[in-house]
C-alpha cells in the first residue's frame, strides 16, 4: 500500500473527501468544475438493504435559503475572511458548531475558514482552505452571539518528510461540568491535521487534540493530549493510539469527534474512517464510542473502547452510506441523543444529507433506541433541500439554546466554498 503522502493532489482529495466534519478539510478550490461523484442519496431516511422500514421522524425542518424558520447565525466581532483588496474571500464562513450551556451563558465553538494560495505539482496556482477554531458566547439564550476569542489558529508546520505546510484545527467539541466546591471544568477535543504544499491533507498527521481548563476561554492555553489512529506517525507525537485498543479498530483514522460529560464519565464519539486501497468502503466505517474518567491532566487519561455506536445499517436507515459529524447531547426531555450527518462518498467533498437527531438508549453498551417496530427513534430531521445532494450537515444542539438544532449550509461552486450556521428552532 502506498503511503498516503505519496498520492497526487487529485487522488488525495478524492480519498480524503470523507475525512471532514467541516467538509473543507480536503478541498482544493480549482477553476475546473468539481462534481459530486456518486452523491445520489435522497437525503431523507430510507430503507437499508434487508432491514425493514426506514426510520420514523418526529419533527422536521427544511432550512432552505432565506427560510424564515431558519435564521442565519452571525457572530458580532468575528468578521468573515476577506482578500487583501477587501473583497470577500472565496472560502469563508462559520461551520462545525458545538454549543454548550454553563450557568446562564451559552458558549459556541466553531470553525472559521480562509483561503491559502498554493501551487500543484505542475506549478499551477490554486486555492486551498485553512481552518481555525473560534469561540463565541451568548448571554440571551442563543438569540445573539458575540465573539469571545480565537482558540486554535492555522499555523505553519513541517511534516515528517520536511515538507512545509500548515496545521488546521477544526471540529471542536466542548463538554463542561461542575466540579466539587462549585468550580468549573471544561473539556475540549478537536481534529488537527497537516496540509501539504499541494493543498492536500496528510492522513498520517490526523490526531484528536484533548484539553481541559477551568473555563472555555482558557482551553487554548491548556496542555494537550494527542490521540492518534492507525496511520498517525510519531512525528506528530500522539500520546495514545486509540486504534490499538481493540481488534475491530485496526486501520481506523479518527475523524469528527464529539464529547459528552455524563454521570462522572467523559464520552468520545468518533468516526472510524478507513484509508488505503480497498479499505475505504463506506459499509465498513462506523462511529466508535470511547470513555474515560477525566482526572488530572488530559495526557494521563486512560481510554476504554465501549463499542460501535452506529454503522452502515444505521447510516442506510437514516438516509446515507456512512454517518459523519457526530455530536452527543442531552435533549429537552432529558434523553440522551446522538446527532449524525448521513453522508456518502463524493468528490471533491463528501456529500451530506442534513442531520438526524436519534435517541440513545444506552452508552454502556453503545446502543441507539428503537421503537417496537424496530425502527430507529429519530426525534428530528433538519436539512436543506435546495442544497441536496451534498450540502447541509454538521449540526449541533444544546437544549438550553433557543437556536434549537444548528445546521451548517455548505454552498460549493468551482473556486468557491461558503459555509454558514442556521438556527432551525427545532428542540427535540
């Protein structure tokens, strides 16, 4: 099997299309048209092969452009990216939200994108995407948001071969808790990866960066643990190889992490993406669930593999080929929920078909709730039919926010990628 870093830019883009919650992780904004190969899934819950009826959906919302039911979320004080001459940048916007209430304040972490000019192997100029993690707060229940600070920037770096590029940070997930004595503790996980001079990410660099601090704003300066996958090389200094915890995790490259602190345990849901010749079949990918008791520095936490939360059968039932962009939350009724983006392989970016909020029956062992009929208990479906196939997904939810489920609208055209956050007001 060739090393991922030896793949040409176009091959790398095609392979890595599924490796992004933000869904710009592998995007190169070239002038040629970029179609959505194979992105023909219908975008609504469908019947998986040989498994009976599609999932029943309790509430639905269609966040089409200009919909009065899905207001776009702006962050006061965080201007979207612009070019040097003041024009709006061709890659810009907010994505990958994670919303958590703590006390009377809502906090939202999100990805902030901007373009980078690179050259391909033939010397042709092209635009790649850089991604940072930002933080905002709301003092009015989610009705308005104000920029708090940058958390992790996109920074210059050198890979194991000596090639110069940059490190992107995205897919930040937050999890707060109240500690003894009234103190606060915050946990965060984010996806970090290296992008080479050709604009393509290197799967040998993919790590999940974990940190803990006494406030959301202090997370950026906190010491980190680095969780690697099957392909992560020592150059990136992983402190733990999650793929070594069980035989069925062999070959996993980790993507789309989501955190939840519940019953004195920190849970991590993360997509197992498979990379390599013949290894990337969607039917073999799944969402894995891990747990730890988060005492002391993050680098010292001992992780346990709990099992598969969802796989290909659940993805088909929910309207896709694999499940990406997992978030874990507590619903309005106190029920645990998992939020997925049913997706399908496509080029240059994975196709997303909106989000499904599914009740979780159990975390130990991991199990999604089903009705007596055997159908998944889907509490809500939020999508944007004007962007299908391929555009909407990457949802977040906190029952204490008036935004309800927040969905990302992704508009991609040759040489352009626009991402924006929209409040569906659906509160399952």
